[in-house]
C-alpha cells in the first residue's frame, strides 16, 4: 500500500514563500511521475508541477518562474518550493504519484495553502 503525506502548508502573506513536502511510504526511485495539483474552492483540480522519470519537469504557466519541484530519492520525498506567492495561489495542494510498477495513481490527503493580500 502506498501512502503519500503532504506537509508544509500554512498561511503566508503575498510575496512570501512556502515549501511543501510529499513523503512517500515506498521508494520513489521508480516513479513514472510525481506531481503537485491544487484545488481552490469552486474550481477544478489543476496540475501545478510535475517531475518525470529522468527528472524532467513541467509547470503550469501560472507558476512558472515562481515554483520549483524537486525530489530527494534518499528521503522518498518530493518538494514544491513556492516563492513570490500570490493570493490566487490559495488552494488545497495535493501530491500525486504514478509508479512504473503499478497501473494505479496515488494521492495524498492534501495540505492547505492560504496567501493573504
């Protein structure tokens, strides 16, 4: 059973920074991809950033240049460094993982990020 646990959310003023962590209960060495999604109230869940096998990354246009996704295989953890935060970044942020050995996708429980103006 794969468990993903997000942490690092909170309340921050506009222009501030947060770093989210997603700790997996299994090795992330063999990921197909891990990603951060977010869902704001009344809106659909959207992809924020993804890191793919081989460490390629891609980002939503709205966060390019401000957010950075990275991973630490030794800690089985993926991070999302968020800088220059804006009120429109306010959402619940979810970690998602897909592994090369499973057809299932896995989700964490989410962590709230609130950016005040």
